[in-house]
C-alpha cells in the first residue's frame, strides 16, 4: 500500500455502478433538478479499489418521494431509518439505502435531530470523515464538496471540521475513526483526530452497548487491526471500551499466524488474543457490551474448558472434541499456534498444525444407544434411565467410540 497520491480510477465501469440494483434505483429515482448520488463507503471503497459491501445513496428527494417513485417503478421499499431520512429499496433482491440530504440540527453525543436540505455541501458537512463525504452520480462523475479526495488518496482519515466538535456530536465517531484507520489508513493517524479522541474518550460512556460492540467487532474484523489497536491503546480508548483487555501484543502474532496459515479474520479470536481466559472477566464484558448469546458462549467455553496439551493424542483429542465441542479447542490451539509462531518454535507449530487439521477433519460420532433402546429392555423413563444412558455414553467415549450398540446393550441386559 503506498501513501503517494494515485490516479483516481474511472468509476463509470465500476461493478458497484454497473450492478443491476444500482441502475434500477438510479432509474426509478431519476428526477430533473433533484439528483440522487452514491455516497459514503460505496464511493470511498470504489475509489480505493476495496470491496464495496453495500450500496448507499444520498438524494435530494424526501423519503416520501423516494418511496413513491421506487414503488411506482415496482420496487419494494422498507422504511429502515425514516427518523433520519433513510429508506431501503430492494432491487433485484439487493438492498440499496437511500438517505435524503440532511443536516443535523441538534445532537446529544449519540443521536441527532435532523432537517432535510437540498445543499450537497451541507449534507457532506454532517458526515464524519472527509473520505466518507464523496458522491458519485449514475454516470460515474465524482462530487467532492469538501475536498476529501486528497485525504482519500493519502489514506488520511480526517474529521470534517473540528475533530472535537464532531466527536461531541456523536462519540461513536471515536471508534469509527479507528475503524476506518484500521481498514484504509496509512502511516500515523491524523494528529488532530487522535488528540480529540484522547480528550473526549470518556464521552463514549453515553453510547449504547450495542453500538460500541458492533463498532469494536468491525475494528477487530479489519485485515490487520494491529496498528489501529496500538493507537487505541496509546490513546486509552481501548481501555475505556475494553477494560478486560490485558494488552495487545499477542494480536501481532495472531495476524501473522492468520496470514501464514490462511485463516480468515475472526473478530472473536482476535478478542481472545487480547484478553485473559477468565470466566469472570468474560461475564463482565458480555454483560456490559451485551454480546450475543452465541458470542458469550464461545468466549466462556474457551475460558473454562480444561487445559489441553499441545501434544495430546488423536484418541484423547477426539474424546475432548466430543465433550467440549470443536470451537473452544480450535480457539485454544489457534492461539497456542500464534504464540509458538511468535516464539519461532517450529516444532510446536508443526504439532499444533496437525492438531488443528485433526479438528477440521473430525466429525462428531453419534452415540448409538437411545432411551428407546433401554425402554425396550424394560427400563422406565426417568432420572435413573438418564444416568444409565450417561454411563453407557461414558464407556463408549472411553472405548474411543468403538463399542457398538449391540455390545453396549448386551452389557445392560446382563446388568453390568
Ligand atoms: P461501511 O459500510 O463500509 O462500513 P460506510 O462509510 O458506508 O462504511 P456506514 O456506517 O454505512 O459507513 O455509513 C454511510 C455513511 O454515512 C458514512 O460514509 C458517513 O458519510 C455517514 N455516517 C455514518 N455514520 C456516521 C456517524 N456516526 N457520523 C457521521 N457520519 C456518519
Ligand atoms: Mg455503508
């Protein structure tokens, strides 16, 4: 990645512009004197040559008129954020978010009261970073009301206007600053932006848990979040939102391991790499940040399963996989692998790689005995039967999953 300004690509033929849903929405909303343009991440990523995940548009048309026109063109409209002027149009099965040009009238650090405007510079001015305030019409013509192109080319994440003022309007922008830096930033983060984050980080306390966690997760999803995390730690933004973290040193080796082994970015594994495997901390964090049940379960299992040795045998590992499930063991081994890689311990890496391959290839065997089998042998359903089943299952696991249904039931029949 080079910091030197590059030629801007011609957007006319960019897949985001040529996509049928983009074309359909542009066509449906076409109105003389009331343009609709692509905006935000769509334009930013198209210009940077980064993948465009979703199509965001800005329109002079009010949400009512957007809805009317889209429906008249046979498109489905969902009022996803009508309070701030956003509707989602579904075209060719794909969502396109259309937000009416707007200005923030009043803000409280979390949300804004808005009014509509027809002034593109005003709409640009309420956005967070200069690289996020670029627009592009259906023909690929760029509009840059605030001069954000230079920052984009230099990969500089810069607040629009005064960084502190902008953060006071919405404290989530602190985390967005680090997220966009993680994904698209180059060199050092913007000094004024960093300084403002340091001064105002306590303001993040007003944010809802959901917004913080979803933004944190997105930072942790970046191809390489290590630099951003380092700056978050230096500014103590990280400690503010994630006091459970014990330091970010291990994230470097995890990223190196991901790259060496071709593992996909996994935000929860990255989180595990920067926090101790302690159930109390995980519970506190899950509660504070309102993690999803499945996320909390994954972290808790990782923290609470019994120790597992790197040189565990196939049979013993198979038994552990059956009891603990593959996820916590995979998490443990991946983190151990990253550590070994960081220490340059090739033998350990080799061993752990083979353990991880075993986990990937493992399929959960099905316990061959059911309650029905026991009922046929005259056992009554109830706690005693549950215990008998559990004891049989234990025997079966101990046998390396080899005892057959017949053998197990024969033992029952003979009262063993
Ligand atoms: P991506 O979708 O790739 O995560 P994005 O830039 O499109 O990135 P969105 O959250 O989809 O981010 O928002 C779309 C645009 O809306 C942004 O580019 C920005 O211009 C504006 N925006 C979103 N959230 C904020 C915010 N909290 N403060 C100011 N502007 C915002
Ligand atoms: Mg977006």
